[in-house]
C-alpha cells in the first residue's frame, strides 16, 4: 500500500508561480521550535505554529535565521552584532539579513538568488530553501573523521583514508546505514534517501542493530507500508530520534526529510566501535598531515558563492576535471573562456581532463597569474600546493576586479592601494592606528579592522571590544569584526583564527571586501 502524494503549496508572485512542500515546512518548524526554544533573543517569536504560515512571518526581521545558523554551526555569528528587539525597523531587519546571508555563505550555503528583500517579504520557497541548507549543514557537520574517528570502520577493503575523505557527507551516511545492514546479516542495501527506504525495511533493521533491546524487528510483519513506517518511527522514538519524518514522508520517499532523519539518528547513535590506539595513531597521522585545510575551506566556499556548478565539497577532488576552474574564470572575467575548446561531456577521460586543466592554467597566465611550474596535470592529480596557488590567485583577482569596477577614473587597484585606502579611511575618522601591510603583526588584535569598519559606518560598540592582548581576547575581537563586516554587506570567508594568526592571504581578502563596501557607500 502506498501513500497518496500531498499537493505542494503554491504561491504566485508578479512574475512566477512557486511551490513548496507543506511536509518540509512543518518538519523544519518542529526542528526550530525544539532547537531554539531556550534562546532569549527570539523568545517572542517561538513557538512557531507548524499548521500556518507563521514561519514566513517570523523570519522577516532576521533574528530567527541568525540564531538557526549559530545552532547549525556554533559561533558563526557574533550575537553581539544581531539587532535585537521585537519591533525592528526595515533598516535594522536588512542589517540582520545581510548578516544572515553572508554568514550562510560562510558555512557553505548557496544563496546566489536570495537577497535581504526576499526574506523581508517572506518569499516562502526561498526561505524554505535557505532553512533546509542551514539545517542540512548542521546535521552533517559531525559526519567526519575528526568528530567521529570511528567512521574509520566504514572504509571498504583496499580503500585509502584519503579516498574516504573525498566522499560527500551524504555518501558517508549511506555507507553508515549499509554497514549496519550488513552487520545485521541483511541483504538489504540503500543507495538513496528516497525510493530505497519507502518500505521502511532498512529503518527497522538499522534501529534493531543500534539497540536490539528497545527496537524489535516486529514492524516487518506489517504489510501496510504506512502502518509499518509508523511502527518503525515508534522504535525511533524509544531512542529519542523520532524527528523530521512522518510515516507518509517515509512511504513517499521524501529525500530531504529522510536524509535529515538518518543524519539525526547517526548523531545520536552512531553505533560504531571505538578505534584501537594503533588505528587512532594512523588516523591522526593522516588528519594532521594535510596542508592548507583552512585555505582550502575558504576557497571552496568562495567558489560556491559564485553560483557555479557543480558544488565544491572537496577542493582538490572537485577541480580535477577543470570545469569548475574554467567556469570560475569565465564568471570573474566574462568571455575569457572559449567554450568550444572545453571538454564538457562527462565522464571525462584523464586526457580530456588534463586538456581542460591546461586551458585553465593558460587562462590564468593570460590574467597575469604567477603559475611557474604549474601544469594541468598537477590539478588533475590533486596536487594540494599548486591547486591552492591557482585558486588563491583567482580569488585575489576577483577581489581586485570588484575594486577596479568601483574605483574613480578607471584606476587599477593594487595591494598597496588597498593598504593606503584602509589607513586613510581610519585616519579620516580621527584614529591614528595604521597597518603596514597584510603581514603586519599588529593586526592580530583586530582593533585596526574594527576602527576601519567603524569609520565606514558607526557600528562598533567599543565597550565590548577588548585590548586583544592575549589570544582569547584577540579571537573575540576577530569574531566581532567579521560579523560586523557581514552585517554591513561584506561576503567574508576567512575565520577569526586567520586574523589572530595574521594569515596575509586571508587578510587581503578581508580588507579588499571591506574596501568594496566602503567604496559603494561613497
């Protein structure tokens, strides 16, 4: 027996008709009500009513979405920067939404077609799309070897740890389910979160494997699939994991909600044996020997912010066919790619991938990048150092291209110009601090950056700014500066640690992005 598919809710605007899933809306509302119920700054907004359009009205001032981002990835937003209060004006709400959207980008959300006005107007399909991305990122954040080293158990015979690290989180989650199905002696395997789970068989066996004392296999005796799904969820409830899905969501195979259900189950009950000391030592050697991980994260988020396909999960893996690089180059320097020269029909052979990467390197050289010793084969082979070198120069070129478009009289902006602008802007506000360059150790405490942001618009509460004389204080200042920059509209990808450690590449992108905001305000 199968469930009838509930019609989607449709909404018509002046230009288009958009639909959204009522089941997903209700699931997200239940999640928000549970996760954010004790948050003081939004106590006037909760609980949301899952049966109405309450959600779309309550997100309009930005507070709820900012809190949801911090629930998914703690400390992404310095909450001292959020405009608070039950009656915010449009300007304050827009600031909150700028903070929300730019912070969402920084954790990996794709928000290319979402602006603050869309959120203020309560556009349902865009709001639900953004909420799903935030919720998904939060649920999958722990699905890695650093947080759960016991995932090492999921390696297949002959598989290298580096190969496992390249897997997207959804694939790891599928492998986790199948690991337990195999361990239970079942021939059942799932390859997706939709059709393969409709009969609830995988759920019943998985729950029984995780806790046989609480979760029996008796639901498999029920032939009605909706009733069987309900019995499976009653078992999940015994583990405290009845969340996101209703029986009809399982029978219909809703991929988002079933992914969320399984991810939540993993986070609560991974059911994997701890590693031995020998296994842990081997894993540590792999996890802590990789170079450029923080830069790779920032560069991946930046590439994804451009709105190009495919989405970059692993910088060194996902750039190997050259297509992401070429699309990024064409995005930031329109017309630089002759697409008839590009191999685009997947799957690409190694030869065709090398051709694409050679072409991407040649375009980089035409854009005046320093790429001595970098060849297409290095990108195809996933050479970390050379891949980072190419993508960094691409990101730097993008920042400077934006600044050139805002400069008066067509002046070409240099790195020295960026430093001079920052110093002049701070001096014009009556402050005397200066930065010598992007390596200046005095930048560690972020006070110069806070003075720069305050010079662009009075926005810093100096009563909460510390001297930054130790790492802990410096980190708090850096978090505050980054959140203020996002609130002003800057799309920032560096981490507070990048400022405290004075990482010159990341600081250049920060100053350049803040400069673009300053020039726009003029």
